């Protein structure tokens, strides 16, 4: 659906191909990465090394030999720690649950050496997660993080902007307006300090017994268009924002050769 929307906006300047072998490296490459391309991994890693992103997820980067102690400190607060490879913080990511021991789990994120940097951060339980598609440092579209078990046409419903799902599998329902305000504010606060060029930010709601709901950033996908699935975010609105900011996303090709996706 995103490709169709982009084709409508960009016309013959964008084309689709079925395998990486067909790509001649004569233009920008968009879309999902299934090959762990070095440029994609560098982009992901750079986002999670940014101080603003680390602050948003309350994360620290430490040598693997120190990761166990950091995880123990988080577990002592009754919170599950998350562990990420700094080399691929999106692809190599694991939440073992409170009490998980790094030394027994490090293979989950392909840690090979005690000197290798790893990212550790709290991962409290969150619900009503939303994905915000980002273009040129702004929110281009948003929608619930939800698997489509209904008709695919539902993905095109603009009302998804105000829908939510308790988790990926439960039914869509009208979102709590207060939750939407909190989540959007969390994204805008992060973008004010980390103006991502392209990608997505996932934000959930944690229920704090003493203070009530709190928006928490869960994932930061720094990626070319299509590198993070829009899920229920409006693909037409997203494609329109991409086309309008093509000079920012791909300045060398904004008026030039075809792009491939």
C-alpha cells in the first residue's frame, strides 16, 4: 500500500524490484532491509547512540562485561531490562524479563566479546502502543501498532489516527484522548532534541500506580521510507509528506533519476 501511494505521488521516478540483485546502485534504495546492509545498520546504530534517544529510553551503553550489573539494577526495581546490540539495536533486541542474567542471554543479541558495547535500558510493560512515521523531523502519519486481522482496506481508513489497540492482537477501539496527547507529546519532545530525517517512533502507555498513565518511547527506527512498516498509519498521508520533503530525504535525486523500493 505504501508503494502504491508513493507511485501515485512520484510517478515514474520510483520503481519496484523483487531482489537486491536487481539493484544497480544508481539511485537511493528504499524499503525493508532483509540483508543487513551496512548502510542500514549504521543508520540504526547512530540513532541509538544519540544522547536524546538514550535519554528517551533511559538507556546506557556499556561494555558487555558491565551489562549484567546494569540489568540487575533495573530488575531490582521490579522492571524488565532490555538488551540491544549497539551494532544492530533494532534487529538484535531482547527483553528477558526481570531477573534475566546477561551472561546466559548474550547470545540472543550476538555478543561475542566482553569488550563489545551493548545497550541496556528499562522495558516496563506498555499498552496501546502507537507508531509515528517521521519525515524531515516531523510526524507525517500515525496509527496503532496492530496486526491487521480484518480486511486490508481498513488500513486506509483515516479514522485509524484516533484508534488504539490494547496490544497487537486485540481489537481496535476508540483511543483515549489523554493517551494520544501524552504519546504525541513524547514524540514531539524527542524530535525537538533528535530531528530524525526519516523513520518511525513507537510509543506505548505505562500505567504508573502513583502517577497514572505515562508515555514511553519503545523503539526508534531510523530508516529510509519503507524501512519501518507504517502498520495502521495512513500510507497516503505518509507518502504525501515524503514527496513534499524529497529534497530533504534524497537531495541528490529530488529532481533526478529513478528511486527504487
